[in-house]
């Protein structure tokens, strides 16, 4: 067998092996982010903003790190959390106290939303971040059976509790309760699948909750409103299949030539 035919045969033999380990770069890492604004109990003033992302700062996919199927822990999924103050536009036409807010295209819901369903801020009172630290945090989810938080909101039922917790701390920054049956949300996916939580805007359907010192939980006014969402590919450091195969073929041929020269 000639050296060219032998090199070609070796290269073909390793193609399936290489392809089994190397995926196309575009399919490996894609950043998905929802941006949220958290209103206070008056459901009008936004007190904080943050991103919920499926990729950490290093570009790695964020997955559930909890072993219990009734609990989900997504470390670093909350990004760029910042407190501040701003006013969202309230539905119902151009109210006297918000003369420059646009009229809503629909009369459903409390807030004025744009064509994409994102909340609109009062141009006279846009969100202004406080002078403070912008930080990342973890998102924690837990299935709650017979949740007493809904006792005075239609009756006790199963729910999902969400909390935003800074790494190394016990006390959560924000707490939510989701009546998943009301919105047709899959509870298993809503606990353990971050992509599902993002795609279904699950946090935007949850209610703010407060835990008191006696352990009781109460739903309070305040909504987490989706303000934007975007996706983009992240440059992949893993070589493309063509690059890896080319390198392997070059090495194989080089070895063969070296052996041939020794035989001369």
C-alpha cells in the first residue's frame, strides 16, 4: 500500500472517533438571559433589577446542582443584581401622575407593556441604580406541598418557592411563590430545568413572598416584571471538527514519513 493510501485510510478510521467527542461550536454554548425589574409592595416603584442567565461568567452552562429532585439550585444564574428606584407605567391610559407614559395597546393587566410584552418605565422616572455593589447570586427552587402561603389566596395548594441568595449567605434577598397549576406550568421542569424557567418566564408569573420571624409566610404586593430578553452565541474554545481532523491527519502523515525515512 502506498504511503498516501495508508495515510488516507488512517484518517478515515479516526473520523467517527473525533466526531463523537467534538460538537459543532454553535451548538455547545448559547447565552439566554431574561432581565427583570422587581417592584415594591405598591406595584409601581421598581426597587431592583437583575438578569437571569443560563450561562455563568466563564461561559459554562448552568445546570441544577442539587441532588434532591424536589430542589433546584442554579449557582450564578442571577447576574448583575442592583438595587435602585424607578417607576413603571401603569395601565389605564395616560394617568395624571404619569402624563408621558404611552397608552397601553391592551387593557389587560396592571402594567403598560410594549409589543414584545416587556414593561415600560415612566420616562419622567426611569430606573436609577443606587450607588452600591452590583453582584451575582444563586437561584434556588423548591417544591412545596400544601403551601400555607396561599391560605388566604384561594386556599392551600402545592407551589414552588423561589429565592435569590448570595453565595455564602443564608438569608435570601428576594422570595417568590409560584401557583404552577394556575399557569399550566410543569412543576418538575420549573424546579430542575433552568432553560424551562427562562423560556416560560416562570419568575414573571410568581408572587413576592415574605417570611416572618415566627416562620410564617405571606404573599405581598410586588411583581417581578420581565424587561428584556436576548440570546447570543458564545465563542467556543473547542476546536471545530475540521480543525481537529486536519491536525490529526497532519500528525499521522508526519509519523508515516518519519517511519519511511528510517527504512531507507
